[in-house]
C-alpha cells in the first residue's frame, strides 16, 4: 500500500492522479440527472412528454437522464429544468 495516502484526503488523491475535475463533473451530472428524474416523477411526466416540452427527441431525454452520459449541454440542462418548472442554477466556487 502507498504510505503517502494513509490518512490523506481523497480529493488530494484524485488531484494527484489528475482525476479530480473529471470525477467532480461526473458527480454533478449524476446529481442533476437524478434531480430531473425526481421532478419528472413528481409531475408524473413520461419521457415522451418531457421530450415534447423540451422540443427534442425521446432519445435525447434518455441521454439526459443517463448518469454515465457526460455530453449533455448546458442548453439541454436549462431546457430540461424549464420543462419540469425549475431553473438551472450554477456557480463558480
């Protein structure tokens, strides 16, 4: 076992491996996909109705809700949020 990581911070480990930004982006996408799915359930929206509200295809909604798909654009996220009566809020920290 690598002694320099014992008791260390996981973020530090990911940073050293050059993975922190990628892992954080993937986690953010998973959270947003989960939140959109929850809002769809709350509003009893099917994927087809969601696609109609977003003026896109059902396949695009499938990609949006797939937590492993990292190619979703900011514009798509904004349209999805609006389709469930929400708005997307992002900030730099």
